[in-house]
């Protein structure tokens, strides 16, 4: 068998073929993944201040739910917000959570129970001592609070 040093031209060709192949794949992937914007959604809380989305995913009931935080009052800190939308980007309902101290609240994520479509929203709220606690809020699929 010949030593590897005699195969260097073949190594060079293979190396260049890999570059060409990668370039072709990159060009094709750009064409393959080009998409058209169907709709866009912006949420602006009542205070017209900073609002931020944390998670937006489709759910088992065919809706899109977006969690985050919003300023609903100029005098208050951020509130937790959960928005329910249909597949066309139209708002079904918006749920805002504001604790009694009117301090920072937010929603990170949620899970939906397949049996009854209830939403269990996980987030944080500021306690009376000014420390952050986690919270879970249960909402039905119409956005009505069941429990905290």
C-alpha cells in the first residue's frame, strides 16, 4: 500500500469539493427557508411604556399564547401579561396580573392541560418585603382566573 503522502492531490480535491458542496447547500438553504410575513403583532400596554414578550407558542387548542410583562400604569411597575391570539394574529383576550403592592410581576411560560384546556402560567411577583417569589396562576381558555 502506498503512503498517504502520495494521496495529497486527492485530499486537495476532496477538500475543495467539500467547500463547493457546503457553498451549494448554503445557497439552497437560503432559497429553501425564505418565508413571507403573514402578519405582525405589537402589544403596547396602557401606560405606553416598556412591554416585553417572553414566550410565544401555539397551544393544543389551536391558539397562540404570548407571555411577558407590560406597564399598564405610569405610576406602577411591570405587570404579568398573557395574550391569547388566533392563528391570524387577532387578539382573543389579554390577561394582566398586578399584585397588591403594585410592584414587579412577570410571566415566563405556561403549560396547557389537554383535559380541560386550562392554562397554568408561571412567573414571578414581588412580595411585601420587596423580594421576588415565583407564582403559578390558573386561567381557563377564556382568560378567566381560576386560582393563584
